């Protein structure tokens, strides 16, 4: 029998580490090849790691809550074989669920994610590039996330070494260092209040010190006083992990990019009539529900082809213009959170291919079955706010991209039509398109012209178009 190590597999171009959320198999259990053994969470999506071969899981090298770098060993497993000294086995890279349809032609290998993405998630997480320097003087390993938190919060290596770790082999987890920081902040505040009390009297009374400490404890647990000024009733709910990530991502985007939004109203009457006329035949022929999303996505993709300057990202002072179009589609989850799965090589799909991709990604998003690759590598994003009955919105850019378009609700409205006999007022199907763009690299002419071109393609939709087109 041979003993191998199971390593945390690569989970997308920009994913450097993952949090162990659940150990699904007990040590000593028999495990079959491809059986899920551990649940992990990254800053993009939750997923499972499968066993690389049949065998017995000897021991876990990690604990729930640990943050583990990609490529690090997470477990040891006994498999059949004669060489007990066999080198560690690495499971194949995690793959997303099979796509519902392949592109009309095989796309070239996907281009690497922009450097800015990888750097923001890896290089900022450590203050040194080499792995050995992630160890402290005692030799204890500190994950990139722990070292990043320590750097941001001013925790010295001496203090880091003093923290009692609850992770595997005494490693310091994210929870450990945050608890240390919280206790340090509270302790400093107590000392400050005690010092103030001492300064106000030569001999401070015990009741003064006690009250000072009580006030610190009270302020750290009670809500902001403004909450009490409305009705006196409220619920305190801590953000879940995904909501915290979304919050940070949104704040970082607004801080990073000067947002400008251009609006265009489009007459989509012909598109609505064509979809209503052909949706049943489309589903019977291709087995896919035909919504408005792939029809609008098709127009967006065409417009990106006309204005490739919006299909870009920023890496420091360098603009990265992407040749492939990887279209992100913001999707609301049943939990109320937001996720953005990506249609890779969207420009290589026809209408039925786009419909399959969109339906597949939307379904797997709702069911929590997206893989890390499904939500990485986007070059431009669309957000359908019309799903919630909104007529328009001002979307926030999905960094490091430079543009995002919001699709408003389609509504019947009176509109002026030009005819050979003169202008007339008629009831038309109208919708607003909102294009937010990064004014560092996308000026009004480009940003405004792009969204107007999307509207032109939608208004020019042919009512006589065959469903195969």
C-alpha cells in the first residue's frame, strides 16, 4: 500500500487560497475516486474537492475554518500500490460542471486573467513572495490571508507568534487573528478610559474604573445609537461571508473607479413580438426556454465587437484590451446575495447557444452548483434590473473591468413614430439601458456610443428572423 497526499487543487486563474468549511469524510473511512471529501469556500464561490483515487483517508492535515493556499496538502490517503514512498499525488484541477452546449467552433485556450486580479488576491496577501518566508521564527506556517490581516492591522510578528492557533498543527486561522485583534482593541480602549479616569482625579474610585470598563464593553456590543431613535425595535444580523465579500467588492469598486453612467431608451417592440411568436417553437426545437436575456446579450456582444474599448480591464497604469468576450451576468441568489457567472467566449455562440449557457448558469447559480471557473475571467458584465420591475439603474463596475450595462424593464409606453404620412403616437415596447463605465479609460464618447449601439441592434431586430439565426 502507498500513502499519498491530497493537495488543494487549482480553482481558477485568480484564486490563491480557500477556506475549509466542512470535512465530509472521517479519518479512517474508505473513499472512492471522485467522491467529495471536503467543502471549501473561496472569495468567489463554494465548491467541493473530490478524492483523486480509491483508498482510505488516513488523516486530515487541516481543520474546519483553516485558510489553505492552493497546492497545499489537506489530507493523507492510503491507496493500493507497492511503493510506500511514492511522491505526493495531486488531484486534477477542479472543473466546472459540463456546459449545456459547446460553441459552434472550439475556442482557443482562455487568456490569462488580468494581472490586476491575481495581484489583488495574492501579492497583497503576503509581505514576501517566497513560501519559506511565510513561516515565523518558530517555523509555524502563516497563510497569506492571516499575514495580510496582520499587516493591515499592525500586528507584529512577535504578537503573531504569541497567538494560540486552533488550526492544524497549531496554525493561526482567520478566526484566531481576528479574535486577537478584537481583544487587543478592547483592551487598548479600556486602558485609555482607565487612564482618563485617573487623570481626572488623583485617586480614582473603583466605581469610576468599573463604569469606564462597562462603557467600553457596552459600546462594543450595542448597536449605533441612531438605531434607537426610530422605534426602539430592531434586529441585529451579522453579514454572512458572501455578503461581506460583496460589500467589500462594491466599496473597493467605487473607491477605485470614477463612475459615469449613460442612459438610452430603446424601442424593442419587434424583439418582443418575435420572442412571443417563437418562444414555444424555440423550446420544442432546442429544449431551452427563450427569455429576453439571450436576445439582449446577443446585441451587447455585437456592440462590444464594434467598440472593443469597453472590453477591457486596468492593471496599474496599463489598459488590458481583451480579444475574447467573456460576458458576466449578474444573478440574484435565493439568499438575497449576488453572484456573477461568466459566459466564456460569448461571441462564439449563436442565439440557441447563448440561451443554453444563460439557462444553465442561472440554474446552477440558484442551486449553488457553480464552480470557481464559472465565476472568474469576465471581461464585461450585464445586470438585468428589469427582472425586479426596475426601469433603470446605475450599476457598480465589476472590478477590474471598465464597464457594466443594466437592462431595465420592458414596458408598454406611448411613443412618437415617423411615418410617410407624418408623425403618429403609438403604443410601443420600450426599455432603458444604463451603461456605467470607468472614466479613467472610457470617455463619454466611447461609453455613450457603445450603449447607443446596443439600442440600435435591439431596435433593428427583424420580426422575420428564423429561430435558427
